[in-house]
């Protein structure tokens, strides 16, 4: 179940997740670059100092904004035209255009919505949901593979693609979980599903119409350091009733331009603060190093996609029907295979070939297809079963124990179990041992004592082949495992 939960969202969302993660990784570089290039305010500089400086150099100033990286931008309206620039907080002079870098804008649009507006946003949210499911199910699969959460960094064995997939995942999964979870939160916020709007301060009833106080003398701006500024909007030129609107990281306030006093204040809500923190951490805007780490971990997604595809293909490889396979109804030798990584199928084919060369009609099939009534002519059942997880059944043997346990009468032909496993796992060949135990408990006659093959050892397999040849009265000659030994 967990494996299916991991496999299908992974395969279906592979391309989407590659776009999402690669664009996210590329975007994580911009806040760091902005942080490095943004001139920092002078020590102890207040919003009043900054606003006075920028207003003096920018007649018609309408708004000053400070990005989380510390970049200050000024917006003005002068002589009938609007203008904007990044400004130096120390001199108030222009440093360059305020327009975002076109590459960053392009990547942001791709990352958020694939240039498709709200439907693209929903598609990307589905991608993030798939990533969340993949990260959670992947973490559960890793824990199962290494024998519990406590052994998270245990040494891995098995085919290279699967090992690489797990090696990368066990580091990247935390970042991917975080990125996916925060992306979903931000989508919910964008679609107004969260109560995280900034509260508006109540408009004061009557405002004195006196002329504007010099900005650097306004008490409500003098007490705010530039570091906590988000935005300062100026009153309409000549409108003495209008107010300054100040947004900081703790709330929004309205300031009387004639007295410089705070007339109304709305504190940021906990929802708003959580949403802002999530935004900051997801985008890296205001947390550039964290963003870079998330970006780096996101680069693992295409690699995980490729190695995951390989693992899936390896698992499927064994399912192709072997050549010369006798139909179940005609088979004398029934070879049942419980494999996950595919290697046991190779052993099964070698065994089948040897038996066919000895003149037998051989049927090879996954253990999942076992049904005791399907093989009326069977003379023996040879069960080749690998073990996974902490002694669990491999993919191609799911449900076998239930069917075996549910049998009313065992087949007349005897069985032999060969377990494939790895002695470094505590539950060595535990699944095969359970098959053997249950089959005996159901009264099924045994052809051979159960044997095991450690780490796909050809010698172990050849030893069992000789024992089988003896049991069948064929001697070890016809069962030719020499090519494996
Ligand atoms: C993720 C994983 C978990 C495994 N768990 C066990 C185990 O619990 N006990 C064991 O004896 N072998 C375990 N093995 C080893 C395999 O059973 C062994 O390599 C087997 O030959 C694989 O056969 P297959 O390629 O047909 O799936 C595990 C291997 C992997 C990759």
C-alpha cells in the first residue's frame, strides 16, 4: 500500500515535479544574490531618517518599500509620470531600476503557475501535494527498508539504483517535505483559504488639517528601525486630511502628517505571522541561506525521479513472461518467484532452463499468481522467495501467505522453498522461512528442507540445485548450474 502510494504519484507527477524543483532551485539563488548586493542601512537608522532622505532626493515620493533582503525601493509620481528605483538607504540616491530581474520574473511565473494563471497554480499545488505524499511514503519506506526510524542512516545493500535512491532521499526528504508543505500553505493563502490577511487599522474619525511636519521629526516614524520596515505610503500631496500608512513586521499603523503621531494601529495576527514566516522560509526572501539549502535539496528531485524509474523498471523486468513457459494447467514443474529487485527471476530462469533441458514442462510465475487449483498436472512446486523490509514479502509475493493460509487442502505435489536474502539483515530470509513454516503447518508435503541463498551467491544456488537434482532422481548432471558457480 505504501509502495503504491509512493510509486504512482511519482510516475504521474515526474515531469511536473522536475519543473517545480528545478525552477525552485534556480529561484533560491536570487534572494542570496539580492542579500549580498543590497546596501544595508546605517547603524540605528530609523524609518523617519530614511524617509526624509529619500523624500529629499525624490520629489513626489509616494511609497518606500523594503524587501526582506533589505533592498529599499522608492516609488514616486512627478510631472504626470510614475517612476521607481532601488535607492541607497545611506545617501538616498538611486542605485538602479526597481523592476525585478526578467529571468527571476520568468522563473517565478513558471514555478508558481506554469504561465497558466489560476489553473497553473492549481496544477503546481497538485505537484506539491504529490511531493508531500512521495516524501511521507518515501520516509516510511526508508524506515521499513533499514529496519526502523532509529536506523535511518544504516548502511544499505542491494542494486545501485535503489541504493542511490534511498541514500539521496534520506537526506533530501526533510527539505522536500518542508518545501511541499509550505507550498501548499502558500497556495491556500493565495486562494484566500486562510484567515491570514493583514488587519486594517480603524480609520480615525476626524483629522486635523495642519501642514505636514518635517518627516524626520515624526515620532511614530522615529521609533521604528529601518530593519523592521515593510512599506511606508505617503499622503497625497496637498491633501492635508490624508495619512501616512506604515507597515512593519509587527503590524500596520496610520500616522497624522501634521503631528507625526500614530493615530491607529493594527497588530499583525498570529495567522499572518505564520504565513509570512512560511513565505520567508519557502522563498528564502529574508532567509537566504535557508532558501539556498532548500534549493540545493530540491535538485535531488530529478535524480530521485530517474533512480525511482530505474527501480520501478527493474521490478517490472521480472514480470515479462519467460520464453517457453508451459501453461499452468500443463506444467509438471511449477516455479513460483517472490522478487522485488528482479534478481531472483534470473535464478528462476536458470533453474527453469535446466529443468526444461531435462525434459520437463515448466511453468514460471510470480508468487502473487499462486492458486492451488491451477496446476492439475504439477509434480512439484519450487518456491524462490526473496525477503524485504524487516522480514516482509517482496512485491511479487504480496498476498501469498494469505492464500496459503486460506487453502482448504494443500496441493498433492510436494514443495521446496529456496530463500533469497542477505545475512546482514536481522530477519535473514524471514519471508521464505514463514512460507516454509506455513506450508508445512497446512500439511503440504515437502520435497526438500528449506535452504537459503545469501546475497545472490551462485555457490549457494548451485548447492541447492544439486540437492534438488538428487531429490528428483536426476543427479546433479541435468540440473546444470555450472554457469552460475
Ligand atoms: C530494501 C531491502 C530490504 C531487504 N530486507 C531483507 C531482509 O529483511 N532479510 C533478508 O534476508 N534480506 C533482505 N534483503 C536482501 C534481498 O532479499 C536479497 O538481496 C535478494 O536476493 C533480493 O532479491 P530480488 O532482487 O529478487 O528482489 C533486502 C534487500 C533490500 C534491497
